C-alpha cells in the first residue's frame, strides 16, 4: 500500500541526521500513512454500538489520541515481512485495530484500578464518564477485539493475541500484589512490565509476520523485537514518572510515587539508601503516608542514587536487543524505521 | 458419557410428580454428573496462573458455588444434539468451562460496578479482595475464556461467544445508562436483560449444537430456547429482589432498590402509581434519597400494583416460548429435563 510514495514522506519526516524522538514516530507514521488512516477508520467503525455511551466514550478515547504505537508495530511488521496488501487483503489493518482495542480496554481498566484523573494530557475516561462506564466499555472493547480476530479467522493470530491478553491481566495483578512492597525483587518487577507492556508489543509485532505467512524464525524475531522494545518502553515510562516534564508528556509526574507503585527508579534508590533514607521510602511507599514535601525529597534521593540512569541503561540494553532481533531481515526502509523506533523509545527520555 | 447410568440418578432426583424447583436442577445435575465433574475440574485447572492471587480469588469463586446453570446448558444441549463424547472428544466440557469463565468475569465486574458486598450468600470477591483485584482477575478470566475457545478451534463457536460477550457488555452499559431513570421504556428494560443475561444463555445452548455438528435449524432452536430461558430467568431474578427470602436465595432483598436499578417490578408499580406514589418513586429511585422505611413502603406499593405478578407472568410467557423452541427435537430424557428447567426458572419464585 503506497510504500513507494510514502518513503519520500518518511525520508522528509525523518530528516538526514540521527533520529530524534519527534521525527522517528513522524517518519514511521509517514511511511505507514495510508495504513494508519485505514486503521483509524476501522477503529471508529468498530467502536459502533446501538448503545450511545459506547461510541461516545470511544470518541473521547480517539480524541485523546496517543501514539498508537502498537497498531504501528503491527502494520510495520506486516510491511517488513512483505505482506501483499490489496483491496481484499486488509488483514493487517483489522488486526492493528484489534491490537489497539485490547490496549485501550486495558487502559480503561488501569485508570479505574489506579484511580487516575489524567491520561495523555486530558481528563481520563473514568474521570469524565465514571468508573462503571470505564469498566464496562473496557469489557466491550475487549469483546470487540475478539470479534475482529474471529472475523480475521486465523487460529494462530487468536492464540497469540488471547495469550497476550491473559499475560497482560497476570502482569496487572502481579503489579497490584507488589504495590507498596519495597522488598519486591527486580526480577518480579521485570515480570510485571513484561506482562503489562512487553507481551502486547510482542504480539502486535508477531501477528504482522503471521498475516504475511512468513517462516517461524521471522515470527520469533518479531516477537523478540516487540518484547525487548516493550521492556525498554516501560522502563523509560517508569523513569519519566520521576523525571518528566508534565506538559510535554501529558502525564502527571509522581503518579507512580503517589500510588506506591514499585518501579525500578524506586527499587534502585531504595537499594542504595542509608538507614534514614530507607525509613523515608518505607513511610512514603509502604505505609503511603505522604506530604507535599515528599515527592521533591524522593526525586533528590533518586538523583543521588543515579536511579534514573540505572533505569535508562537497562532500557538501552533492551533496545539494543530489539535491534539485534531484526538482523535476520534484509536492510529496508521499514527495517531502518523499526531500528530508529528502538532508539526513540530510549531517547525520548533524554 | 454415562447418560444411561445417570438417567436413574436423574429419575431419582426428579421424583415422579410435577417438577419442583429443588429437584429439577438436582435432576439435571444428576443426568450430567460426570460431565459437570469434568467441567469443574477444567474450571479449576484453567484458573491456574503463576500469579498466586488469581487462583486464590478463583478458589473463592469456586467455593461460592452458584448454580452453574450456563455450563449445564452447554452440556445439556450437546447431549440433546447427540454429541458423541469420548476420551478425545471433550469439546463440550471445555466450552462449558469457557462459558462459565465469561459469566464469572462479568460477575466480578458487575460486583465492582454495583459495589455489591454479597454474592450467592457469601462476601463478594470485591469485598474480600478489593475492586482492583476483581477488575483485573475478571479480565484474566475473560482472556482465558478466549484461550479456551482458541484451543477448541471452531471459528463458529468463537463468533457465537465473542458476539455474546460484546452483547453482554452492551447490555451492562445500557443498564447503567437507564439507572435511576423511571421513564425507561419497558422495551429498553427488555433489551438490557437480553444483553446481560439472555445472550449468554443463548450462546451457551447454541455451542452445544455446534459441537455436535447439527443442522442450523437445531442451532437456532437451541438459541431460541436459551434466549427465552434467559429472559425468564432474569425477570424472575428481578422479581425476587423485591420478594425473596434473603437466607434462601443468598441475595440481599432490595439491592436493586438501593441502587436505583430500573427493573420491571419498579416500572410496573410506577406506571400504576398515583401522584403521591409517583413522587415517592421519583425520590427513592431518581434522586436516590432513601431512608430505612422506604424499602417496606416500596414493597407495599409493588404489592398494591401486583407488579410481582406482572413480572412473573411475563417470565412465564418466555418460559413457554423456551419450551416451544424445543419442539423440533424428539422426546428424550434430556429434552424433558430442559423443559422442566424452563418451568423451574419460573417456579423458583413461588
């Protein structure tokens, strides 16, 4: 679908220097422009329901935007694997929408679980429509995603995406179980972020290889790319929660802190802390007793322990592994864009 | 599987007179004993997860029991359609478990949405484990149900159950949108209960015909049986909420009242009310301002309007339609049990 034309757009968006965060996603979007437009139309169309509140809440979510990185990955993987799209061959579009529906359903439920008031710089759906609507519309989107898979008709795709959905829920439950617990091993934290983020990144990429009917080695390579990219992405997200400029990222700094969420910046700072500092972390994270002065002090301790750097270094290693996983594919524009995307996930924090 | 042996059990449980509520379900359970035991084992096995909270919450739900009417329907439909089960042909068992997983996921989310503290006479899962766990474990069970369908491998089954899942969510959203609204048309109320209850009853029955590879007429007949049975079942449930003996049914009388839920007993009483009574209903249902004396007064107004009878009469008509839908099947023990089940759904209120 117009890869030849859109390469020019992609080149323009990308510029000629090293990839910077803003222009990498722009380049990927430019390369996949026609597909992403079709995917967005599919998302709106499939959000339809005779029950008005469902498309209303759906419109709120669509308006909120977001990077749509997961459907981009499905489309990019399909291109990388040479999927021959055509008027009657639009499986990658439907599955990209399906992946975004799964993601959106989990976001709606996360915001209820986390009692979030903001999402992507706008009031979160639960803040506008209430928790009940968020739970139920999340369920609807989840069910609708399975209808999209069923319409696609590939048992392999269904196995990949239903397993990813179960893994996401397990990751979220594990995250809840570790909340406020500073003794959480780093391995458990990594298991959490694998579940909540990397599993769907991996599945989003892998289904691109499946629709193109490529050998298992390519499926597994894309799975590895997605897994490692997702790990890097979540690590950076967790770092940004203690470092981000709220206006730039549309998220509230210190959300994780206020919720007592166990992330690597906190674990690294806690492990490096002296007795008095440990008592501070125990009070603010384990008992949840916080005052207005606590976030600045936490940020100071995180800086002292170099815990953001520790987190971003680990993210960089996952990003490197993501790039390495693409080595089995021959050089191409879309492969270069996926490599740049791995760099982007880490660079957006710098 | 052992239908010949269990017929004796079923006959014994059923007795020789007209079916009474208690012995109809006992007879159905006795006829399907081996299958239900296998289904319960499947439910426990598929609840497994490396994240301990998931099987813990699962065990709470299994211990709470419940009538398991939906998996019974799948198993009964498979028997009615002559599904030839065997050691390697256990699709009906896996799909019965799948149906129960979908139902359990919606129960968990309902309890969060309704802020229930009791379910089936025990503390509800959200009361014991918290709302967050209920949302997330519900998501897990929902995802697991799709993994079970994928393992079954029938696109037809997946289409039926994923459409039912979307319809359930739509019904729940519509119920939320009509909450506190006494101007809700009865047709809208019927649409709500079709979504929240009848759609899954219908799907549970229909997949029994699909696994047995029966002609579409039998699929549709079982779909109609399940739809009408589900409508009757929910109407009776809604009547019982204004009539039930709490200890017998393990549910709190007046839950719907306190939540301002719009059900037929309330709609019928409101439509029959005079000016003063209408003002009462508007205060307690629309504004939600309630005192301890209001439930007894509401019960008196419902009795005065004969609104329980109105509701149960409508339920009886659906039950009759359910029985009529089974006419295309030849007489058999399991057909008689399904006919008795339709009678049971109405009689349990008497």
